[in-house]
C-alpha cells in the first residue's frame, strides 16, 4: 500500500543524545516511586523526565546489557518514567546509554524518545498567515474535526512542529487548533492544550554577526558527527544518524560540498510503501535541505539512536540539535513563513 493511495485507510485505523552534563542532570531526577497505572494517561504524570517507546517494542533487562536477563517488553507509545541514566556494556559501541525505569529494569536509550508533559493555555492570537506550534506532551491524537468524536487522522509526537491556522471550540467547549497539513493541503484539529505557539525569540538567527562565508558545517560519516565552525573554530557538535542501506535500496548520505539553500520549520515527510521501509512522518521539525533530492538535516522523533547510519539519506538529529542548526544556518526563515528557498546557504561538507 503506497502512502498517498492508502492514507485514508491508515488514518482511520490509527496508528537525543544528551551531553554528559544533561545525563547527570537527568540522573538526579527522583522518580523511583512513580509507576505506571494502566488507567493513567501522560496528563496524570508530572512534567519530570519521561520516555516514550518510539519503536514497535523495546525489551526491558535486569541490568544495562543486552546480555542480561529480559524481564519485560514495552510496546510502542507506552510512557515510562526515566529514573536515572547509566552507561552499559561495550555493545552497542555507538550508543552505550541506558535508562533505568524505576525498579522495573533497564531499557536501551535508542528506542526511547525523552519526553515531558507541559499542558498549555489555548492562545487565540494567531496571525492570518498562521503560527508555528510545537507539541508539548508525549503524543496527542489529531482528528478530522474539532472534538474527539470526529475521525482519527494522525498521532503527533513530542517536539514535532506544525502550522496552526485558527483556534476553535468543539460542541463541549474544548479548544482545538486548526492545523494545516503541509504535504497534501488538508486540515486537522489538535487539542490546544497539547501544543504551544513558538515565540520569535526561540527561532531568531544565531550568530548573525558572523559573516556567511565564515560559517560552515562538517559532517563526518565515519564518526557520525556534525560539527559547526565559525572562522574555523568549532562552536557546536552533535551526533547524527545518516543514510543507510535497507532491504529496498541504498539510501546513503551524499558526500561532497552542499549548502543549506532550502529550509522549513516543519514538514510532513512521506514516501514509499509503509509495508516495506516506507515512512509517513507528520511534523518533522527544523529542516535544512542540502540538495534537490530532499536530503536534509532535521529533527527526529521516531528513534533516539544516534551514532550509526539508519536514515533514508537525511542527517537525523535530536530536535534540539536540529533547531540549533536551523537557527544558525542561512538563509533565515521569516517568522510567519513556512519555508525559504534561495540560491545561497551555509556550506556543508560531508566526508566519508
């Protein structure tokens, strides 16, 4: 089933790497007494550090090691409390970070999206051009009309970005944002208390005083690293997940010199057959395209496993890292515009 032909059927049936300092900070969060009651939702949990199972399932072990005893299985979109962060065995070498889940055991960080819950006050101050919004809960279900009685359309995930066109009420008085779907030009409705309008201060350009010719990004595929330079001085570094080889083809990130000529703060990315390595990903955040084939830097919410190739050619980053690159590179995207496309951009050198 192709995405474009099967989208209606699919909708109707539903469906970061941290710095060492951030890991230490996470490890200090006291959540050992928090367990998941099956009757609870993420709205019942505190805003402390949580995790969402981002893949179809993940295994829970009694020690931070794939060689230890499996004690449980968590399924996709389960919300778990992250009580501490630790370094596990030598394998896998690219990512040795594990999360402890209270007294239940340890899960490898690669399949867990770090999330929080921050409920919002609905905001009617939306320009006629629309406002960029961000999901602030682990996930939220989107409908074809305002109100939960309307047909399910999609599930939006934490830190994804979208375009809100208006604030409306359903027949029970609850507020919903009208969301413009940017790939097929459709309209969805999202619970307004699950999204926040992103202020201008959060997406203003970084280092605007640095000449464009003195900014560049080096991507080292062998090391799975992206490094930003100003005047040949490294100012930012992030682990990435670059293009990989799948059963249906090789999707390698192209080496050579490129530039960030086309940028979008949000994009619904979809391609291929869902049953065979295809994908359908609404709200991919902070995109900087580097060629006409659609290869880009962008934020990622469907995994947390950086340090090894696993994308369809793009350069996967945590949403926070992708946002930094989006703000730092040229050209700049005006606040109330959904994209910019120019014949110039920040130089990106990709090496083997």
